[in-house]
């Protein structure tokens, strides 16, 4: 680690699974120079455990808990950590969700990839790991969508170790701190969901590139539950998350930097998901209500935290 730039990991917490969070912290201690938990209003009992975990850490790094006292949204919390990393002169920043567990060599693998890519490509926005769902052991793929709307899916067994991708999940994303000075921070008005997609589209519109690194591996759960219907895999989020997913994707359709090929594909995806979560996934009526609220607020350009 000593020969590589110092890394600050930013983990956003909100009523975390303490057992999983402990695993995340232990996985990070030996891989990063600083780890900041940015808490979005967890309970006092949960905060007490988190305070103890950070205070009892015996690593040589800098580790602390930033308590925001309320749910400010994932983007605002991540920005707090990004600004702290920048002001503290860290060169690389790693974004993590509270349910993500990096492999023992993930950070170094991502850093090596980022440094090598930056030596060849002056406009690297970020690199990200291959995600493995703990519940299904399902490996994610990296996606490119061409001008004709055809999706090219890159898998780990296709031989390439690093591939260009159209977007990265924010959890596990590693970037040089300086790129946020050019691209900008995450959009806080999105609150949660599609925050990473918006930033990636904005970065690509500015000429930056995103890369997936297959040898960097991280366990990460998508959604509250996972379903398999035929060959497809579907992830279920709670009704409130359905609101943000629907609202923010519709807002992205109207952004001039969102790729047209993605918009065409995602419109069909949104229709399919609206039908599925209205007819097949409980609580159906609440899903319908929240998705309709998302549609309403998207057309009214009403962003921020959902206001019932």
C-alpha cells in the first residue's frame, strides 16, 4: 500500500446490518489509509455500536464516524465524505455502501488499474469492481450500449481483465479525488437511486471514460430481495425506493447528457417493471401509489426527499 496513493473510503450508513458492517470495516482496515462512516440518521443504539467499532480500531489509518443526525440522502452523505477526502489531501477515494464487502485485494487491484489507465487515458473518471451477490453468488457484468441500442454485456469469463463500461455502481467505485473538481460532485437532489447513473452519464458527456475491473471483486446485495423468472433476474426494492427509482429515471430521460440509446432501452425496462411491481410483487397497491408519485414528481421537476 505504501507505494500507492493514499485512499479514503467513504461508507454511507442508514440503519445498517451491524454484522455485515463489521465485516466491511474489517475488510477495509488493511486496505485504506482512512475510512469515514457518514451516518444518515441511524438509531442511537446503532450509532453506539458504530462508535465502538471505530474507537476500538487499532489500525494505523484514520477512521471516524460523521453523524449527520438525519437522513440527508445517499448523494449528500457521499459528498460530505468526498469533500472531507479532498480537504484532507487524499489522492484516491473509494465509495462503499453499508452492505458491500471488498475482497482482501480489491482496493489495490482497483488502484493499479486506475494508475495504469490514467497513464494511457488522461480522462479516466473511475474504475469499479466485479460485484457478486451474496445471496445468489451471481456475478454482475459491465455494459456498453451502442448507437443502435444493442447492449454488449462483458462477463469475467470472456477473457478481458479490464473493459470500458457505460456506467458503474457507486459502491466500489474508485476515482482520483481531482476528477470531482472537473465533473462535479454527486447530485444531491436525486437523494437516492440512480445517483451513480447520473454522475456516470455526466462524466461521459464531458469526455471521461469508465472502466470495469474483473479481478477486483466485491460482495454486494442489490435490492431487498432477488427473484428469478425464467432466464431473467429481478431485484425487488421497497415501495419508497420504487418512488425514487421511477422519478429519477424519468428525470434522467430529460437530461441532454443521458445517452439516447440508454433512454430507449430504459423506457421499455420502466414499463416492464411498472407492470411487474403492480401485478406480481407485494405490496402491489403501495408499489403502484409510490411509482405514480414518482411519475408525478418527475414531470413537476420536484426532486429531493419524498414528501408524502
